[in-house]
C-alpha cells in the first residue's frame, strides 16, 4: 500500500533514506487483517542529513481516493492536492461545498498510465528516456521491508539492516 510513496519520498527528499519507523494496524477491513496485511499505516523516514518524511496511509477514505503531499522547507512549502471529480466549490453562509476526490486510482491516473506506456514504447524503439532504475525499485523494496520490520519489532530500523 505504501511502495509508491517510498519512491516519491526518495525523489522529493533528494537523498537516500537511512531510518524507517512504522506503525500499522487493521482498523477498517477484517479481511485484510486475515490476509496478514494492514489497512492503516504511519511511516516516518529519516535521511543522513536529518530530513524527515511522514507517510500516512489508509486503504479506505469514505470520501474518495485521498492522496496528497506537502513538503515544508526553510524557504517555503510545496503541495500537491487531490484530483477531484470537478473543480467547482461553493462558499455560502451555510458553509463550503465542493467535489470529492476521484474515487479510484485508475480514474485518477489514466493519463499517467497512457504516458507511461508511450514512454515505454519509445524506449523500446531506441529513444533516450529517463526512467526509474532497478536501483530505485530495490530501494523502494528495502524501505518496505524496513517498515514491516519496524512494525514487527516496534522500533526504528536502520536501512543498513536490510540487505541490498
């Protein structure tokens, strides 16, 4: 449930992650727990220079597919919000009313999947394209393993404990 967030965190932090602290539980869907997985998780990542990232995940958001990020720095903040069903919001004396986030990731990322396929085909045809490397994939897997170990042991895990 968090693997793509690990990729994004590495990209946004601009350096490798050294420590992972995670907590997780199954609070919404008992079937997920019976399968040995979690539906709710909190993960904190720390780099060597002390940069921190916090990931909060849930498999269920009653109002739609909620996916946002914020980056806070000494010179400002960067945010990316949800993609909503429409962009109209009404503000009245009774309150504020707007659209819910798009419900499912296939709706939200339709254009991204098309662009990904076009880039893949271009690479097969010899185009010089920037793509994630095998190393990037390995790092995401190592972070996921560290998060699972952190949940199991109840403590911060140094990424150096997870084989390369």
